[in-house]
C-alpha cells in the first residue's frame, strides 16, 4: 500500500524534528551549560512526541519496544512501515 501525501508529510516533519534533536544532543554533549539550547531541545522533544502521537492516531504504530500501542488485530504487519517511506 502506497503512503498518502499527508502520511509522507507528517513523517517528514517527524524526521526533521528528530534530526534537530540528534544535532542538539551532540552539541549539548560538548556545551552542557547552554541554557538556550537545552530549552530548544526540550521544546523539540515535546514537539517530536506530539507529532509521533498524531502519526500513530492517523496511520498506526510508529515506535517499538512498548512505546506504541497496537489496535486489534495486531497492526504491526500493516505496510508501509515507517522505515519503508
């Protein structure tokens, strides 16, 4: 099944926010006293969580290891999987 335009756009937003979180993590590892960057990290972490919750409500599970619930029947085998987009 081909992902919808809306699904792809939301996934792109998630990827952009998560990329920024990775970069800020690397920066904060060497600049742990940068208060402004810590605030930005926390804001983006909240945004990432909200976007992922929105994605899951609309398109199904996204996160593994107990961070995402499955509908009935088990929905993890429904394509496309997040890593296939």
